[in-house]
């Protein structure tokens, strides 16, 4: 089994168990190098596209936080 498939299965399991993939929590704690964090986010996004419902909720929260505020005139 390749590392990506292993991580993908693990992220799905963690998400199903605790309701979050914990990737963004790790990002807040600077637990991973940017490249590694990008890979984890990529895997989480892949799970979302494949229909992992709990991950969809977690990624939506992440996207909301990263949106640039808009200015209204």
C-alpha cells in the first residue's frame, strides 16, 4: 500500500471518528512543513470530492477562514 492511500484511509477514519480530519488544527500548531501540509490538504480535498460527508464540513470551515474579506462601498 502506498503512503498516499494509507494517509487517505487514515484521514477518513479520523474524520469519521472525531468529526474532523485535524489537518487545520495541525496547521495552526505548525506541526508540518508547508509542503507536507499541502499534501494533507490535497488528500482531504480528494476525500471531499469522493463524497466523504464529514470531511466536506471540515473543508468548508477552512475555506471560510481563508476567504479574503470584501470591502463594500
